[in-house]
C-alpha cells in the first residue's frame, strides 16, 4: 500500500499539471469507486477549476474554485497519473479527469482505493492523528502512553499518527533501535525522542528518493521509487543487517509482516547508539 512518501511524491508530481487548471470533462467508468454513492461526481466536477492539491495522511486532497473538496485514496494498488489524451487507456482505469491539455487518470486493479467527496466540509477528519513530519516528541509520548499495544502496531494506527504504514514503521524502529514488540507505553522519554527523530528522517529520505516501489507504485509520470534500495530491514528477511551483520528477522504483528534485527533492536535494551540514529542522514 502506498504510504506517506509515495502519496507525497504523487502530489508533488501532479501539482504542476493540475493546480489552476479547469476540469473540462469527466469519464467515470465505475460508480462504486465514489463515496457517497448517491452523488453525481461528473456533474460536481465538470467546469470547475482545481484551486489546490495537497496531502493529508495517505489521502490526495483537492480543493475546487467553489470551495468544494474531495480526496483520492490509492488503496493497495491505486495509481494516479498524468497522461495525454492520445495515450491508450489501461485496463482498470476507473476515472479520467480531462484538463486543458492533459488528463488525470485514476487506475486501481484491486479497487481498495476510491474517490471521496467532502463538499464544503473542510474540517479535518477526527479519525486521523497528527502528521508524522510535524509531531513533537512530547505529543508522541502522550499518545503512545495511552496504549499497551506493540509499538509497531501502535505506529500504524492512523488515529494515533497518520500516514505511517508497514514499510516506514519498520525502518523508523530500526533506525531508533527499538524492538517492534515493545509495548508502546513502556518506551522511555529518550526512546520516544529518538523514535520521533527517526520517523521524520526516514520519511524525508524516502520522499527524496520518490518513495519505495515493491510492486505497483509509480509516481504520476510512471516513474518507480528508489528508496527500496535503501531499506535496512523491510523485505530483507534472512539478509545480513547493515549495522551488525546479523540476520534480519520476520514476525507477524497486528496481522502485518514485521522486520527487525534482534541485536540492534534489543527487546529490553536502552535503544540505539547515537551513531545509528544519525545515520539516516546519509541514506
């Protein structure tokens, strides 16, 4: 599933092509990708101008010139791409937004994503936690102190912190030297401080490398991400740890695969050395 760096990369790629552009027409090939189900999305979008596009959590947010807004969620396999009108329409393309000279196409083979109409309701979703790139260590500590779940599971709770997923939770926990099984409310203030730094450093590095492509993800120009080449633990089961040489382990937490190094992420240890925590800067 595309996570924060992938979604941010898509937003950054799309923005120059759609901001300030008028929507000339809409092709909606599947009504069931739209929520609520009773709205006429083509009628609501046709003739409007896209005023603003931004990311909130894993959502691609659009504001129109009449103050209405909507968002697109990529789900598991969704792709949002800029294409010329003469480019063939690929199977599983569910929505085409015709702009002045380009088309914005939403394709989703597995159909876990969709288009969500918000109308004039610009209030932030109360079910979403703060942005991980903005959260402070004290705020993260307050939120984690309320749950006894494993820290890996807690970090993927979008109501606790919005935008993190499997890849970057694993990478941030490795970078901060924290065992993913450790209860969230048992982390020390120093561990929380390191974790907050690692979350931000890993996400920023991933955005710089246009995200991670493991299967379907590409940016809006069809380019794959490169951060998967920098993964230290995720999807590296049995391979040598880049820090200590031990084998990367894989377990299941909260129904999701979890990758970590037992030596570098001691279950009851005090966390990583400062050298490892700062090493993300060179990723």
